C-alpha cells in the first residue's frame, strides 16, 4: 500500500491560525510581536524563503521589518544592523537569512544576535543549550520535523531514527531532538560507507542532504516514517525532494515536496517569534513588578 502523505501545508496553516488568534488577543492589549528580517545579498532561493516568512508574519499579525543589504555588504555593516535590532524594543526576533555574502564570517554575525532574539536557535549559546538539554529556542526546521512525525501518532521512544545530513541547521539539531525523545539515533553523511544498510534499519528516516533521488524504495524499511527535507530544483523547473517518487511504495508515511517540511519551517519561525515576544513581555513585567512590590512592602512595613 502506498505511504500516507503527511500534509505539512495543512498543519502549518493550522499552526498559523492558532498563532494569529493568540496575537489578536495580545493586540487588543496594545502590544504586538516584531520580527527584524535581514536579507543580505541576492541569493534567489533566500529571497523566496524570506518572502514566504514575511507573508506568514502578515497572516499571523507579526510586524516584520525588512532590511535588504547588498551582496557587497561588509561584515561590519551587517554586525552594525544586528546591533541596532538587538537594541530595538519593538523587535522581539531577528531572522538573519543564510547564507551571508562571501567573505562574511557567518558564525561571528550569528553569535552577535541577542540570545533572546535568536528565533532560529542558531547562536552558539542556544545550540549549546539544546545540546545539554536545557530549555531554549528550538531551530525551526527540526521543530517542524518533530511536529510532522508526531502527527503520525508514531511514538519515538525506542525507535531507530536515521538522519542523513549533518548540517548545523537541520541534521545535527534534529538528531538531538530525536535523542531527547528516546529514539536510537544514527547520523549518516557523505562519507557513510553503506548508506542503504543504515537507512534500512530506520523506523524514522530524515533525509536532509539536497540531492534529488538520493533515497529510493530499496533503502527504506517497509512502513517507515520518511521525512524529506530536500528542496531541489530540476532543470525543467520542478522542485523535488531528496527521495525518489518510488519511496512512497515502501514508506508508511512520507512528507511531500513541496508541501511538507517547508511550510512547517516557516510556521515554526512564527511560533518562535511569538514565544520570544511573550518571554520579553514577561521579563518586562518582572522588571516593572519589582519596584511596585517593593513599594507595597515599604508601605505596609512587612512582607
Ligand atoms: N537558510 C536556509 N535555511 C534557513 C533557515 O531555516 N533559517 C535561516 N535564517 N536561514 C536559512
């Protein structure tokens, strides 16, 4: 029987609707979340991703402020903009779309983002928190992947999860999240000797490489949950994932491309921005609450 498709588009739409409702209630109190968007250079794919993220902001009620920087921007110029957004009280999240222009130290710029505004979860500090199991922001694509897996009803505990790809954005963080959920995790990559041997063990297979047709049905365990993170443009203009269409014959569940992981990445960015906003509000309340409490204690003379 052909795999059931996991409808990421519908799930993302539901999440955006829930977030819009939360933001609408907040807006009634006169406050609104804000996202500072930095697009440096003219990578065509990045431009499309940013456009989708800004459209989602408009739908959810997040104020997005777009900063377009030329491909010739220097590291110093980008750092200066991040510094400005860090200090801006109306900005609760910063989206620094990657890749940055050539010659710019990406790690240095990412790490200049204030940790509480790091809605992608890319800073070294937040990545370290994820690594050590401390509460922090969860990177958007891995967060979306876990939601997609959960929608199948498959319990990850004790399952064998195989991740193909070891990027900082997807492969490594998703492996940590699967581990946190008590899966046995194998990470494969370009130097893995026998990829098929590893992937055939997978109850859950996450493919995040960027190579059309990398995984075919002979590499998939019957009934497995397969999450295809790939986005590859073919010469004829079609966008396909990393899985061959025949994977549908072996898998139990499969995310389509397009319409699977992509929309969930965007929706999770919205969720992280709303959460960053709520934490900022809470921190403000605490600061504002202190003198009031102290004043009250002073008035009554005891605690
Ligand atoms: N470039 C590719 N994927 C991403 C992502 O999820 N976030 C950002 N900021 N840049 C990216």
